[in-house]
C-alpha cells in the first residue's frame, strides 16, 4: 500500500474514533443505542431524543425543547416539544445545525457577555458556532460559556443564551 493510502486510512480511523468518542459523550456509550438503526427513534442514556440522526435539545429545568425559525438571526427559544423539524438538531463536527433550516446554532453578534442571545445563522465555522458537551451542559468554544434558558423563564417563547457555567437546571440539557 502506498504512503498516501496508509495516511488516508489513518485519517479515516482518526475521524471514526473521534466520531465514536463524541457519540459516547452524547449517548453515554450504551451498547443498545449503538446497535439501533438510525431510522428509528431510540432511547439513549443521556435521554436526548434521537430520530434519523437528529436530536431534540430538552432543558432540564422545564422539560421544554430548543427550537428556531429559519431566517438568519432568528433567536433560539424554548417551546413545548413537538415533532416538527425546527425542534430537531444534528451535530456537524462541532457545529449544531437545525434540521429544518440547516443553519448553525450560534452566539448572535459574536457577543461574549453573559446574557448574549443564541440563535441561528448560515454556518461559516466561527468559534461562536462551535459547541461541545460538558456533562449535561453545552459549552461554546468562543467563550466557554454555557447555553441556558435566560432568566429561568418557564413559558413558551423563553429565549436561550449564554452565561458563565454553574450547573443550574436551566443550563442542563437532556
């Protein structure tokens, strides 16, 4: 095998291992989850609802789900969970894309302050559009702050945004 072929295989193994590691963080590495077909809704240990590879981000404080409309700048808000595509998200590398629009969840206006609102925008790869799981919290790569329901609001339409991570129920996602 050529040097280039070995490098391609090595790169593929790295990508696959990274994907498995990321899914293990999301799913808690449940073997029953790993064996399930992706075309069915399955229960995984983190209790994130999965359908066709898409997830619903349900908040631990009020059991409502994150959703967004399709235009750039639309704010991500909390509503009673529904089966419509605007309530589903999927991971694309470190970006979280909305299943309806394909747009990325981001910190709007590159705002680093506590209370900065989260919304959707065309994906461009900025740090404000990159996320990672830290337990049940979603942290943003730009400022290492956590996605939360702002001001602990429980009603439909409550906005999501960024705040210093402290582990409160409004910052936990399942």
